[in-house]
């Protein structure tokens, strides 16, 4: 019975076959970046705190009662969301704006002081936590100052590994809590250090995840 003729004849055909196989292997890698938005095209969505800052645990507040210097205090919001004040003991602070908290304190102080006037100001905002993943030396959560840039986050994570692609830095951000997937914002390291476009000034938000592929 005659043997079935081979589809590949000669070294040239074999080389072409290997090249085709290589392209098939590379295809998933080339398309594996998924859906993303370049940082220069990303439309920043306002947060609730952009309109009126909402106090969170860890914030340090300055509570001033006019004409009552002994009652003026610097209070840190506890993890239960409360602060302790003279006469009032625990006061719920988390979730309120400084102005709304001042009104509530004023109302409660009327039992002790005639016509109290209270102001509340944010003295120190709670440091934010950003998670660094991928090809960086120090993977994990890093505590940064509020409004820290992507460059500062990369500095906290240490150097890149030998396998890092410096044009594949992604910020994963939950713009829409109802969305199944976070927004993926792509940034090139070269654009950051050269100050090109929005990359250098791009500021992170609490809960952002930075991935270096």
C-alpha cells in the first residue's frame, strides 16, 4: 500500500511550517492584554468626596468651639467611625462632611452651652492603600499619602524585575461599583519619567491596584 505523501517537502517547507507554528503560539500572547484605556484617553470620573469630602476612619480632625478653648480638640476618627469630645463622649463622624459634623456637634452642645459655634476641619487625611502586583520587587499593599502619583507608587514597590514590560503598567480602578470588571488604565513608564501626557501627573485613588506585566 503506497504511503501517504507528506505535506512538507524539503527544508524550506519545514521552515515555513515552524514559522506558522510560532505565529500561532504568539497570537494569544499578542492578544492577551485584554481591554484597556490609555491614560491620555481615560476620562476621570468624580468621586463622592470630590463634591464634599466625607470623613473616614483614620482621618484627624480639628474641632473648634468658639469661645470655649478648653473644648477645642484634635481628634482622630477611630475604626468604629467615632471621635470622643468633652461633654458629648462618642460622636459619629465617619460618612459625614466636616460641615455636617460641625452642625451635629453644635446641636448637641446646646444642652451645655448657649449659642455654640463649632467648626470642623480636616487636619490630616487618612493615608490611602494601593496594591502593587506583577513584576515589581515589593508586591503587596503600600500605604501612600492621599493624592500620590503612579510614580510614587512604583517607587514604593521598588525596582522592576528582569521580566517586566515597562510599557505594560496597568491601573485597575473601580469607577463603577456595579461593573463586573474594573477599568484598566494603561501607562508607559517612559511617559512617566519624561513627563509626557497625563502619565506623570496621574494620581491614584484608594483601592487602586497597579499591575506591572
